[in-house]
C-alpha cells in the first residue's frame, strides 16, 4: 500500500483524503499545511513545515496548495518520490520546468498532471505536432478573481505565461493546456470577470492542419478558486495513478 504525503489540505486536499481513507487506496502519513489550526485531520498528523523523517516515508506526494508552496518543496519531493500536482501554473516559470526535468531524470521520479477542471489534456498532447493555434478563455465571477467588477470585463488577453503570473491561482487549466500543447508563449489566454455568473467556464479552441476543435466546460462553484467538478476529477486521477491492477483502463 502506497504511503502518501499531502502539501496543502483545502477543498481538493480534503476530498482526496476522504477518498483515500474511505476506499483504502493508501496510507496518508502527513499533511503539510502551515495555515491549518488542527494538529490532526481525520487522524493524520498536520505539520507546518518540512519534516525529514515524514518525507522519507512517502511514496507519493500530492500537492494541492499553491504554486509557490510547491516550488519551495520541489527538490525535497522529487528526490524522494512521485508527485501529483494541482498548482500547474508553477510550470509557467521556466526555472521550475528545468528543475522538474533535472530532478525526475536524476532520481527516476515522475510528475502527474491531472486534467483537473477541464477535459482533453491527453488529446491536446496527442495532437501537439499539428496545432497551429491554441487558445483558452475563462469566465469567472469577480469574487473568484479577487476583483469587484460590476460589469463584464476582459481582465487579461495575451500569452498564457503572463496570465499565470498575474492570476496564479485561477488559470491552472491555462497552464495545463499550454504545457500539453504548444507552450506558454504561443498559447493565448483570455480571462473575463463577469458578475452575472456563478460558474467557472472555460472555452478551449484548437486549430491545426485539417483539424479544428472547441471544448466548452462549465462547473458550478460555491466560492474559492475551485469549481465543483475538480474534486471529483482529482479523485479519478488519483485512482488511475494508484490502481495498477485496473482491468479496464481509459488511456
Ligand atoms: N489543475 C486544476 O485544474 C485546478 C483546479 C482547481 C484548483 N487548482 C489549484 O489547486 C490548488 C488547491 O486548490 P484548492 O481549491 O484545494 O485550494 P484551497 O484554498 O481550498 O486549499 C489550499 C490549501 O493550501 C494551504 N497552503 C497555503 N500555503 C501553503 C504552504 N506554503 N504549504 C502548504 N500548504 C499551504 C492552505 O492553507 C489551504 O489549506 C490551488 O493552487 C488551486 O489554484 C487547480
């Protein structure tokens, strides 16, 4: 049974912890979250910072905190074990991408990028040689973007790399599309703040030689940066990583 360490335990983390414990998918050995007031969550010790003896036990780390929190621990994680990471905007920093490549190659460890709030990263990756244009447009409520707009406002339009710098907690799906497809400079991001919506909506458009695709994903949100679909999709990704004996696999 795999031993699992968590970095961050908010909306996504708590849902994954429940799934692991209820379905007996592994043993959670620690949760690292400096802002958690409790000493234990569901019987799992909560630590405010890196602890060598606990990191040494982990076979898999699950990051569901922030891109900065992940960057601070990348080396300690990837020298030891595999990583499932949700703060994909970390990859918009070229130095992070280089560090991940170096550490995984040197240590034989792997990084799993979940499809998270959207669908089709596998298909985008499969077609990366043919895409000429890739764009992603996200519409969220002003509160989700920490803004106070009273009317629909385009708050960003441009390369995905800069969108990730400006909205690191809101455009993880943009980062995932850029990473899977034609990169952070060529992928175009649009972010719209709309006070009339209660959903996170993403429209992904792909154009290549003889192929055109458009994907529309909309998920209700009760607040925060994460829509209602993502915790479910996170559980599915975790099952696919852990279940080596699945008889029927979606690939
Ligand atoms: N890939 C995707 O499609 C996708 C979708 C939604 C959210 N996300 C991202 O996943 C991450 C988690 O989302 P969430 O909704 O669970 O967020 P959340 O705000 O509910 O939880 C984040 C947790 O991380 C903790 N945290 C903050 N700084 C930390 C640090 N330095 N070390 C350890 N823990 C720290 C917070 O205390 C909190 O408990 C965010 O970065 C979010 O932007 C990705």
